[in-house]
């Protein structure tokens, strides 16, 4: 028997960063995002022993311990941090009936800006939820993922990735103190296809210091730095406006707003951009892109552009000339999925 789970990565079009506390708690946040057909994968294979073996296929690392010693042996750290954190935080060792092999894999490079870490946390919870019949619904899976990462493990970040991964599809997500509301957006299939054709996604290289960027954003808000807070407010407003044009199928205006949203986002904290990102962005715009942005906190990773279809090939060539790797993708409505084979 194999328990398998997968959860989709996401593209955040607008509002990213306003899901981070304390801004989200005190002023409220809005994020517009959509999940794509790149995934975080988890497999659990129960065995006849009392041995637990954890393996990361991405990092080529593994570790093992006896189930009966798990309470003492499991120290959340290293590349299996999330797996051990999930098992420890949910007190799963009291419910696990036998030893097992667990391995993880993600369809993107490390530090990519597509929300891979939080998506992996959701996939891990989903796999254990299916195996041990924990009875968690999608909201509860996302809530637990946020708690484990932000409170138990002390990882810096927001909340949008966990909810996007759990629910899937195009969503407008609202964040307020102690509450998150996922609003699914209904788009015609042909509009999604048009949007796929109009977006070019490329990997610019591993990003560095994402947690430092988010920490800087948090400090800017706590220290009441007016310009940075205004940038966060504009980013949130852009998300609302982008949602309106997306639902109307006004993709040209949507692409233009993406450019404005990127300008606003750069004002939220230092190091969101850097000379390499600025050069890549400028080359994409010069080749005909209406707008674009770096995915995630910034500092590198994936960057995507909105282009008119007749300029798509020119933007791709410009990105390849800038030593970026263009990645084909599609949108998916499926969120967290779990099954047994």
C-alpha cells in the first residue's frame, strides 16, 4: 500500500505580502492567485518494522529512527524540517500504527518563489490525514499548515500559499485577524487557456534571503515607515482591481496592472529586486511584455510576464538571452489530492 498526496504550486498575481502578519491582522490583506500544474509530492509506504525512514528526493538526503523513539528522536531541522514538524506538531506518533517510509519531491527548483515549502507542508498533512483518517477539511489543513510553519517551526512568511495549495484554482483570498476567506473565481475554460498563452514563466536562478526580505517588510510595518506601508496598501488595492478585470476578461488591462503591482511591491521592502532582476524585467518589457513580476517574496526565483500572443516568442527569446529557463505550465483547479494505490 502506498499513500500518495500532491498539492499544486501557485502564481500570485497581486497582493502578495499583504497576507503577512502583522499587516494582515491590523489592516487586512487581499491576494489574487492561481494554482498551476507543478506540484509538491508526498508518498508514505507503511512497513512491517518499527523503523521510520524519511527521504528527500530533491536534496538526496535521508534519515531514519525507531517509531518508539520518535518523541525523542524527532528534532525539526534540516531538509526534512517540514516532515518532522508536521508529525511532531500534530502528535501523529501517538496514532501511527507501524513504521513507514516517507519521501518527498517538488516539481520546481529550491527557493523558486512558487510557494513550494508551504505547498509541501499541505501535501504532508494531506497524506497523513488520508492514512490516519484525521478528518481535516481543506480549511483545517491550511490552518494547521500555517500554525506549524509560522508558530511551531518559527518560519517567517504569510498564509496565501497554504490556502492556495489546499483549495486550488483561481482564488481571491481575504486575510484578517484570525480569519481567512477563500473566494473561488469562476472563469470560462477558454479564458484560462488565453491567460496561459499570455503568460511566460521563467526561472531566473535560485533566490537568496527570502526570509530576510519578509522580515524587513515586517519591520517596516512595525516601525511605521510610511512609504513602505503605502506600498503595501497599493499592492492590496492592485489585487482588488486585477480581480475585477480578470473576471471581466479584460486581459490587456490585467497585464498593465501587473506592471503597476510590481512597481508597488518593490516599495514594500529592500532587496525585493536587484540589478539582475531589474535587467531581466527591462528586457522582457522591451520585447513587448505589458507587465510582469517576480513570484514570491522577491530576490530571484521565478519571474513571469504578461504578453500579447504575437510578442510571446520575442519575450521568450529575451528571457533566454538573459540566461533564464522558460518553463511551460498550465492552470489547474485541483487543490490538495490524496489517494492510495
